C-alpha cells in the first residue's frame, strides 16, 4: 500500500466495519500487484519472553492461577478473568435481558474469578447512553448474578469515538475537533457513570482505553493531533484519563477504577511499548487500580483479535457485506484476504509487553490476547509476567473452561482462532461458529 494512501487513511476516523470495506475496495482497485506484494508490511514486538522465562529457569513468583488473590483492592477466587466481550444483549434502555443474565450465569458456573462486562451490554455506553434512573433495580441484576457465583463484577465504560457508526462521512466523530467544553462534558459523563456503576453494585469499573476507541485515541500519538492541552506530550494526551480517574477518586476514593490500554499498535507513529510504559506509570500516579494490557486498532486489521486467515466467508455471509451484490462479494472474497492485515504470533502476543509494563508499576497488571493453554497461563503468573490472565474467545466457545482447566480435565481451549465470532456480531448473536458459516 502506498505511503500516501496510508497517510490519507490515517487522516480519517474509521470504524471496524469501514476498515473491512475500505481495504477490500482499495486492494480490488489496485489489482494484481497486491496479490504478489500484499497490502501491508508490519513489524512485530518481541514475543519470546514466555519461552525464555520457562527455558531460562527464571525465579518463580510463587503465584498460582487457581488461588485467592487481590485484583487491586478486590478479593477474587482465582487469577482468571473474563475480558470484556459484548453480546448486545440489552433492551432499548440498556437493561439486561434474560439472555445476558444467562450468559453471566454460565460464566459464573464455569469458575471464572472476575467478569468484566462488555461495553455494549449496559445502558452506560457514553456515545449512546440509554440509562434511566428508574431502571436501577434492573441493572443491579447483573452484579447480583455474577456475585451469586462468587465472582467479582467489573463494569466496562466506554465511548466508541471515531469508531461510531454514522449516517454519513460528514457526521464522523473526531477527538481532534472536540472543544474544551465537549471534552469536559465527556469527562463528567465518565465520572457520573462510575458513580452509577458503584450504586448498581459493581466491585469496580474498567475504562476502555484500547482498540481505537475514544480514550485510546486521546492516548495515541498517531490519532491525537491536537496542539492544545489535550494533545502533544504524553502528559497532555493522558490528561483526559487523568481527569476521569482523579475526579472519580475525589467522589469515591475506595471505588476501584481499572483501565484497558494498548501496549502497541501497527499504525505509523502510533503506540509503542516505551510510550505505553510511560502511560502505565502515569496511570499508577493518578490512582488507577490496575491495567489490562491489549493491543491494536481497527485500521490494523486482525491485530487485536488474531486469526489464522481472513474470515471472508463470514464477512460476506453475515458481516458488513452480507447485503452486497454477488459481484461485490466476489471482489471482496478475491482481494479482501490480501488487503486486511494478519499478524503473528497467534498466541500470547501481549505477554512480553505486559511483562515490561509490570516491571515499571506496582499496581496489578492483567494480560489478554491469544492465551489458550493452562501451561501458558501458569507460566505467565509464576514467572511474574503478569498478575492476571484475561480470556475472551475461549469463554465464548467454552464458558466452563476455567473449571475444566482447574480439575485438569482439559489443558487448552478448543478455540481455532477463526474470528467468525467477531464478524457475527454485525447481524447475529455472538457465539462460536467454529469456522463455519
């Protein structure tokens, strides 16, 4: 892909749906050269720290995945966490449906120690807030259900930022066009919803500061092009997160505030590990209670959620191209695989970044991303590469996998990394498709 084309794409906000459409059309337009050269060249961060720790006989921390621990100030029964996964299982007012409560029951019965709610599985999504005070009793059912199985309940709070689905390009959201007043209003809405989460009965909240959503856009050197107090230096780009945490702690100091961040992405002049380490230090100083380490943004392609091959069958059958003509689907299926970025390794791809962050902070560090085996989970905590291990896709295909790993009736997830569950959320229920349309 030409440098000019990449820069033009960087100037425009892009949704996950938009990324898939744009890259497929772009590569169809430039034709044959893409087939031979591909559309993207990427460099990967270090990915061998887990192997080196195990083979090198590094000192063990004494931690175990199946032991009681403290997730910040929250006592938990084990070190395995359901990373936030949206099931779109709420009604028009953001109230949990029976389906959502059943999902949390399955996870609770399955033994997971902590459950982080999906950002759309609530009425508190900041860019589409549907919460009504009169529905508080309905919202309390979520943490009550989670607690009934002895698990901790964390509410994720998010604003989708430029990944909002909008009616036209003129409506595209951009952090670089926000006024000081608009940013202040966003901060106060985060703070208000942290307080609402406390009143709902959650044990804490997690700010979504990863994957190209609003807070990660502010943190990103590539996406944040502001020249005022909200952009430029690391401290300025961090300012909005700092204000959210500081103001929340002023109101309810004992209520935990966690965050999910990108350790790196694959954007030109984007997030890199040294910068994420600096941000982690600022988070600890601000009073953040713990960090979940992830990676990637929508423009990268399949970097956040890695796949063995581009799931074109899913994209054309029930993804963003499901209603397109047969000709469009042909072009997408033919050229799409050469347009969308694929990344390696498939497994444990954020562990090394999490380990580097953990060396620099004393608050708990959790890692997510392609962690599939009991052996790897144990090694991660035993070698002090992270304090907690977060799972998403393994808990979609097998909600009870934590119990199975604990009793050793199972040693690894059956997830095949097809990515169909991600594409399915466009028009269907989120569940495991196991690589079949």
